C-alpha cells in the first residue's frame, strides 16, 4: 500500500498533538519539563489516570457511557484500606485483597442496575459518586489516616534495583527500554506479516516505519531520563502490566470484540446471540476492580487516606479516553489511544504546574482541550458519513 501523508496525519492526529504540546511546554518552562525528576513525576502523578482510563474505555465502548463514580470509589476503597492498616494494624496483603473485593463488589452493584434493570449509567454512577464520597467520610470520620506501613509503600513507591550499580545512571532502566523497543518492533512486524498472509489490508510500510521510529525514540528518551534519576518506579510496572492486559483484551479476545459490537449496534449484537446485558455488567464490574487498584496506587503516593482523595479522577479518566480517540457514541477507541490521551493530560498538568499557572486556569485549559477532541471526533464522523 502506498504511503499517504494525509491519511497518516489524520490517523495520528493526537500523537502529533502530544508531541507539539510537549515541545511547547519544554520551551515555556525553559527546559525544566525535561528534568529527570519531572519525567519520573509525569508517570507517578498520572499512574492512576492510566489505570482508570483502561476501565473507562470499556464503559465508553458500550455506547458512549461513562462512570462518574470512580473518583469516589477510589476514595472509599482507600478509606477502607487506610482504616484497616493504620487503625487496626492489619496485614497489608490481606488489606489489599479486601480493597480489591470492595472495588469488585461496588462494580457489581452498579453493573447490576445498569445491565439488568437498565437504569441509565449516568444516573447510577452519579448516585454512586455521591454515596461513596459520603461513605468515605463516614469511614474516615473526616480525618486523614497516615502513615501507611513501609511494606505497603514499598510495593508502589520503591524503584526497581539496579544490579549494575553505576553512579548517577540506572543501567537496568535503559536496558529495559531497549528490550521494550525491540519487542515492540518485532510485534509490529509480526502483526503485519500475519495480516498480509491472511489477505487483510496493511498500513503502508513507510507510515509504519515512521511510527516505529518515533515511538522507539520516545521510549528510549524517556527511559534515559528515568535512568538519570532513580530508575523505574514500581508503580510504573503496575501500570504497564495493566495496560498490556487491557490492550490484549480489547484487541485480541472475543470478549473485547463484544464491547465494540455493543457500542456499534446493540440490537444487531443481541440478535447475533450475544448477551448484551452481560457485556454491560462486565464493563462496570471491571471499572470497580480498576478503581480499587487506582485507590491502592493513590494511597501509596499520598502515604495517607483522606476524604478528598480521588476528587475529579473521573474527569481525568473520561478526558483521556475522548482525547485519545474514543467515540462519544461508543464502538470506537483503543487502549494505545487512551495512553496518548492520558499522557497529553499529564503533560498539560505538569507543564502548567511548573509554570505556576493558577489551578482554575488549568481546569479551563483541560476543559477546552477535551471539548476540542470531542468536536474533532463528531465533525470527522459527520464528514465520513457525508462522503459515504
């Protein structure tokens, strides 16, 4: 297939936007955005967004539905965990299991009303947002519980040790970056070969090559910066594992295809024999699970459980999905796209924070970016429909 610049630009609009925004803030912050510690903070401060966005994507795929309760669920799960570990001195691993079960139970509760009683997701999750924020205050009694046990913090806040022990540079971190690039290139080439063998259309090699070079360059540059600080944080490992799992689920499994099918045409999907109620239920059950994991990450990062934790987390997750290419109508979106959206939001947050921009102005900027992404999605689909 011949390389088409116009198609390439349209397909990777958000990637190009991320690069432009990153370069812009590098200039506006006089290069401070590129400091090794800031690159590490970019992942540490936005790990919860990437986790929640993977779950939010599945909800959105089912028809543009969103979960407004995730921020409150994060807070409630952290409150339960904080009370168990700080006040009752319970084992951190047992506490984490209870936190996961709590998140799953909440997801099942909300999923039941949405999937089987068919109450609109907006209403159910809005009720959850209010209820679980209130329950968090009840559990914490309006107080902040801290600090967390060292064994718990080590699971998320520590860094992968470097056996090479080079002063000022974490060799293990950079080697991992090289391995990731090699694996990525091999997977892309294998996927192209498999598609070509089956007679499917494949992207022009020129476009694929440009994408591979750019992505590998970004990975190596990022890992080089991390290596100059403390290396790979444990929380990044958690996030990468979750992203890998959900990328596989969304793109390679039958269950993943069901989410796209329901969002594309629920009636046709139901007539084809797929249990659409179960698909809706799984989407919100899964969202509860990931909210629990995000609660663990957040509690470790803050080293506390407090009544304000998780505030506006749902907006960051929703914004990441739509900015990353998920359709407001459902049926369209990918996990890699969500990662781009989350990173764009993260760069905006970090860049404006370094510049000392007022929090209220930051909210205005993020709101306008989200609106622009949705407008782009709606307008582009309308043009495609007219052409057809």
